[in-house]
C-alpha cells in the first residue's frame, strides 16, 4: 500500500536488550525525515499501550535525546508480554486496535520484538487487511536469544554475547587465583536455543573460556554431567561450566524442574532460573569440593557498557530500514539480516513476518561436539564478527549518559 499519509506508531515487546532502543532511534529519526508520516507515536508498554490509548508524542522530544537512545539499554517505552488471541476466537482486541488506528489516522505500525512479537505483527497485519484498513505493518527484530527464523542473527545478540564472553573471561581469572579446587557453574539465558550460552566459547579465543558448555539443543544427562566434571577435576584444580537455563533431559523435562517449581508467563513459556544453583549443590554433594554458582540473569541483556558497536549500528539500521520499507509501500514484512561475505558483511532484506512468527532458529547440531558438552569452531566463526566494534558509550560524570525522554502523552 503506497503513498499512505498519516501517523506512525512504534512499540516494544518481550524481553529488553541493550540495543532495542537503538532500533527505536532508527525508527524515530527516520520517521522525522518522511513527508508522508504526519505524527510519530511511541506506544507505552507495547500493544497494551495502543489498546489503552497510552502513547507518547515523539515530535516533542529533543533530537539529541533520541540519538542517545542508541546507547540506552532496556525498553525505554516500556515493554509487555501480551498475547493476542486468534481473531476467530476473540476479536475484541482487534476491534479496539482498529478504533484507535482510525481515531489517530495511524497508517504505519512498527513492532520491535522476538518470535511472539512477530506473531502479534502478523495477526494485526492480517486483520487490518481483512477489514480493508490501509496500514503498512513492519516487524523490527530483536532478541538476545538469537532464535528468530529467517535472519542470520538478531539485534541484541551481539551485545549480549560480548557480555557473556567478557564476563566468563573475568570469572575465569578470579576463580583460578587459589591453589585449592573450585568448580564454577554459570547459568546463561536460553530457553530452547543455546546461542547465548554458546557465546561463552568466545572467551576461549582469549584463552580464558569454559571447560564444558551445555545447550538445550542436546538432551542433558545428569549422570554424564557429573562424570564430565569429575574427569576434569581429576586433571585440574579449577573447572568452569556454562549451562543454558533451558537444558532438559531426554524426555523433555527441564533440569531446572528437578530443583525448583517452574511457573509460566502469559505466552505459556516457563519462567526459568536456578539450574546453576541446583547443579552446583549436586556437584558439591557428589564431588566434595568448593562450588560457586553464578546466574548472569538480567545483566546479560542490559550490559550495554560492554555492548557491540556493530550490534548497535545494525539495530539502528533495522529500525531505519523498517520505516523506509513501509514508506515504499511494503507491509506484512520483517527486516532481516543476510550475511553476504565470509569475512562479514550484511544486507538488509525483507521477508514475510509470518515466517518468523512463533518459529525458532536453534544452534545447528553439527556445531555441537559429539559429547554434547562443547561447541565447535564453526560457531566461533559465525559469532565472533557479531561482537566487534567500540560501542562509543557517552559518559556524564564518568557514568553512562542515557536518554532522558520527556514522554509527553498524546491527547
């Protein structure tokens, strides 16, 4: 649908990243250049903000502050985990969205998120088409999990991967200072895909990486795990292990469930955590030595101070490309990255958003060793380019200078 004239609205959804606001900056700054975009809105807490008619007037923001979004972690507009029901089951939310879109003449909708967010994009786009309301809908990818199908990698992953690798190197140096045995178990985010845990392997490039790495792509056997660690402990004083929070046994049962009760979010996803602590206690009991358990938790997705400059740039460009595409008349698409050179280069392409909706990309099994306790050099070759580049973090009083938006509500 070309030559649409009207307002645009941008929302953020799902788990934050250290570069999701860079995509917001890309959307907002590009939208300011487009003649056919009359107003620019930022939805508070994603789709819920649109339903509740709570969004900010971005034209009232200082352009310098919008630029600073590039280095501001988390979701500045506020995120949400809200699942739209299928329109055939309940069309209440869809009718409300249409009412709001008509009221504010919203003709461009950009949604920034992962698998579930792309599902939301797809559902809204299909509904608007069914009622013949002209609005160009483009998904802007993000997720530290790096599990969105159709794209080589996801904005947010490179920075989180650099955080994981850097912190593993620092932990390695700290845990190896004493002459007494120590086992360190580090838990990294990753429900079904182990991309982020695999990033711990990048620490080995500097010579300070984990001895064992376990991803959810391979079934986890606790007895084998104990034997793996025991064998290493007999050879060296210090053993570092990295595990994905989503590792499971051959029956699909989460290992975390062996140690804790696991709750679920509105999308039905298990709320994970505690697997490192559980495995650490088990190692202490079985091997009788000192064990430290570390859960990277929120730090891995908000650690912008060790972000990837390349990740920031690509996240910004993804937002900018989304606006350009929509203004060309594209709709029902997601911005994707296509790797074009072996020594690393990408181009921005558009693919149907339905291809990414609720689809997961996992670490290729051929990149995992036969024992299921390490990743191969093929992964390093893939991931190392993604953590490159100085984030050029702006400082104030030698502390991070984050964006300070006015957040004036649209009335």
